[in-house]
């Protein structure tokens, strides 16, 4: 909510007394002025800079998000990324289970907590509303990046397909599913 609306809530929806006649208050202009006779102020240079910074920050956050999603496809399918779900030195099964569960929990808690209306209300007191969603997207991406970086492979195969044709079919269905999710995002 803009500062002028928070500072003057008592004027919202009130009536004016003009020449002794009560009439509804003229609607607010974008700049907070109620007078239809005064021209709207052009945005100050500081406002344009802040809006440009928010736009650049949002673009960077969403760019990082798209790269993270593309990396996630490679991470899950073991295709084209330096570290995937099955790569790395396998350690103890208990260690891998605990660390991987904590990493998945970090992502889940981040998603759950930041999506709550109560958190959003509190969070937008600290950060501008214009970048609240971009921060959410950036934090989600960062939690996935930590997951990719710290993931521990299991020392034993959980499941495996030995038949090459069946493995290729499963891989094709997996990639088709990712395309089904990613193509609408890329086109919008």
C-alpha cells in the first residue's frame, strides 16, 4: 500500500464541503491528490530508479529460477549437469537418508512458510510489495541450489531398469513431463 494511503486513511470515502454543499470526495489520483484541477505530478527520479531496481531484481530472480529449474531437470534425469541425483561419492545409507531428508525439508518448509498469508503480511512490512514475489522465487531457487550442492547419493540402487528400451522409454516419458511443465512457463 502506498505511503500516502497509509498516512491519510481518514480521508478515504469521506465527503467534502464545497460552497456549503456536501458532496462525495473526488476520487484520488495516482499521486494521492484529490483535486481534479491540479495536474498529476510526474514520478520523481528516485521513484523511477526504485522501480527500475525492482524490475532488474525481479528479472534476475526469475532468471535464476529458470536456470535452477533447467538444472533440476538435468539433476533428476542424470543428463547434462556436473552433479546429478546419482553422482558423487556414496557414503553411508543412514547419512544419505538424513541429509537428503533435511535438504528436501528445507525446500518444503521454505515453500510452505513463505506461501502463508500471515507470513506475507509480516514480510511485506520489511520488504516492498513489488519485490515480495521475486524474493520468494529467489529463496526457492536458493534452497534448490543448496539441495543440488549437498545431495548425497545412496550407496545402493533404490530401483533400476536393466532393459535398455524400457530405460529409454522411462527417460522419454520423464523428459516429456518436464517439457509439459516448462513449455507453458517459457511461452508466457
